[in-house]
C-alpha cells in the first residue's frame, strides 16, 4: 500500500504524514516513511526548485517508490507532486496507491511560514515557490482531500478519518 500526502509547502504534509505513519506502522510493520525534503537530501540535494528540477525530482521519487513497493513494503510519502504528469503516472503505475491532498489557504501558509519561503517569495527575494511564482493546479480525483485550517491537534485528528476511509 502507498499512501501519498501532497500539498504545497507548509500545508502540513510532513506533519500529518509522520503522525499517520506512527499509527500505520503499528498495524503494518513492513512500512517506511519518505519525506520529500529528506528524499532530496538523500539524493545529494543536487536539484533546484525550478520546474525542470521539480520534475526530475518527481521522476526520481516516483520510480523509487515503485521500486520499494514492488518489494511488498508499504510506503507513506509526504511530498508534493507539482506536475499532473507524475500524479497520473502514480495512479497508473503504483498498486494500492492512495493520494491524499492537504488543502491550506495561502493566508494560513503565510502565517505558519516556518521556512520563510512565502515571505521571501512574496518580497521577490527568492523564486520558484509553488503557489507564488510557480502555478499550482489543485489535483483532481484524489482519494481524499484533507483541509488544514484549524489547530495542529485538530488537523492530526484527521488521521483517524484517513485510517477509517482506508478501512484499516
């Protein structure tokens, strides 16, 4: 099984992904967690954040997930797939794939901007921030959409809804 949390930077992918993984691993010990930022670092952090680099990273990540999944290991992924091309590839090529999109409003992302990405991008000090100068198309047809608009504790409680919908 592959449960893939996606959303723009700061939406809560890693937060809910890690929390979900802790619960999931109790039931399925043959499971791993992959965080998008950690995956970039694992791959030598040799890519930028422009569209071309994002697509190459998505290619690497999706193929790596398929490789691990083919070994009968469950995977929880918290990483944005900016391109609809790679989202579609996952739906076609990954068995037992469940994509969960984390929705968050821009004003909330700016408020909790712990990486300072939005502040720097909105002041034109950096480029290539999805949702600011790189357009983001909300994915269609996801297995589940989860809104992150309230407190962290309320957001994390949504893991129970996800587990219930997955019938776990």
